[in-house]
C-alpha cells in the first residue's frame, strides 16, 4: 500500500456519492453525456480569489495565469474577478479577448514568440513580456510597420529562485527572460525607441508551499526591481511579482499559508526602494486559484487481478491527466488524492492500482492505494485536477477522444 494526497475540504458526500458543487458525480456525468469528464467548481475558485484579496496588501493586483486552465467558460467566469490575465500563446490571447478582457490588462509571456503572435499582441494592445533582446527588436520593428506604439515589459531572469519550488524558473541559465545583468540596458533601449514601457515581470519558480520561501523571494524581487529601475533611470509602471503559490497534491504536504505571504509582502512593500514609490504591483497565479476546483471523473471498464494485485482499468488516463500519472515534471512518482465516487467516504477495503486505457505502463493514475471495493461501472474521482489537466496532457495519444469539461457555476447553468 502506498499513501495518497488528501482530498480538498471542498468536497463532501450525500448518500455515499461524491458531491461537486452540490450535485453528485453521477449527475454531472449525465449532464456531460459520458466519461472521462473534468468538472470545475467555480465556487471554489471564487473563494480562493476572495481569500487571496483579503490576505494581500491593499492595491495589489491579482492576475490569472491562463496556462493553468484555458477552458473558455472558466476564463469568462474568472475575468470579472481579477485585474489582469497572463497568456502564453496567440491562442490563449484570442480566448481571453473573446472572454471580454480589456487588452490593456493582458500580458503575453513565453519564449519563442513568432512574429505573427507578436503582431497579434501589438494589434490588440496587449503587453508583451519580452524574453530576449532579439524579441524586443522584432517587436519594435513590427510595431513600426503597423504604426502602433507597442506595449512592452521586460521579463527578468533573476539570479535567485524560490527555495524549495517544484519547478524552477529563475536562477542560472534559463530560456525564460533576460538575465538580470542585461535587463537595464534593454529597458533603456526600448524606451528610447519610443515603445510604451509597461514594467517588469520577475518570476522565480512555481509550486512552492513554504510561505517563508515565497516571502523571501518576493522581497528579493522587489529589491531587484528597484535596482533595475535605478540603473535604467525609469520608473516601472507595474512589477509583476509572479506567483509560485503551490497546492498540496501529495501525502505529507500542507496548504500554503497565504495570509503569512500577504503579511510579509505588506512589510516588503512598505520598505520598498524610493524608485518604486509610484509603481503598481501584481501577483500572477494559476494553479493556486483553480487547481483544487477540478475533479477528473473516469469510469472503470474492467477489474482484473495479476500476480495477486488488483487493477482498476478506466476509460481515462494520462492522455487527460498527465500530471496525476507522475509524468509532468515530478522526479519521484507519488499519488494524487483519488476516491471511488460512488462510495465516497466509505472505509477502504482493498489495495488497488488505478490505470488508464492506454497501451503503455506509464498510464498509472494511482499506485497501490487503499480504496473501497470497486467494480466495472463505478466511477473513480481524481482530485486536484483543475490546473494543468486537459490541455497539459497528450490528448491525441493513441487516438482516444478528448475528455469532456464542464464548469459548475451555481448562478448559471453548467457550461461545457
């Protein structure tokens, strides 16, 4: 038997059935028409955003990192609750604009932007977070050709990272951003060229659960922003502090204390460099806002025994939930929280492995976990599925159909 993570407190049972946004898993499956299915509870997202705003110092912007989950109904529901959205492709840019986000509140990050993507961002009026000097010069040339003054920010590759982060984005050689030592000359260059300089994006890592480590990184980020502003002789209108807030996927992990992060950030900003007195600040989050709001539902199609071990074979798999299989950036595979949706909260009766329908041994959704006995036809629920699920998984692998998705939003009819 191997341990698994804890089911988020947002989920309960009624008559032994898992409830999501007040309805049973079976009702959501009937609404969608079949499994596999992602259900996203918008009430959970709203509660996360409200908690974050209460924890952060007044005036700090909250941005949604769309890459975490670009499901269009979810983007549309989040839009009025946040101050900005950060995209990483022209496709995400189009979805955010379609959802009604003002172009002035959209930023576009990511290495390898093609000219047509840069052109689309400039034409729309979005801010481009520049990842290199060459990208800056391409953006300036495209803006001149279009006759539009481009909105440009500089993404900085800092010399530090978030201590203990699950995915490092700063510190050392990186494909992301301009090295800190080269950022000030680039800022001066784009300002001299007539672009509208929109500020700095400094993102050091993600999936951190240590509030002290995040606070330490935010303090270093503010200090770096002040030094760069001083060196360039220009006040940044906005400093995007990135995010990095993690969620507790695995056994032994504890939720991030966002109130402690907010309190420390307040102290940091109160003592910020004078050069940043009139600068705005924003936090950019994806996973922390939506990760725990999602549940992946997949039906058991076969129960089999092999060499004394039980396997529950489902109609889903890593082609929809790559992260749960341990193949999305984890070094040591550990189990996400899973449950038998039809017997939610029932005591465990056996040790079983949940596997998908793909013809590869990598398709392991839960490895030797304690569950109530389950049979073909029962539904397995995999939690923590709201971020980096459907669009972060190889949905075309082996020609299986994509997963269905539904936004459970109480004020409105569910959208799919």
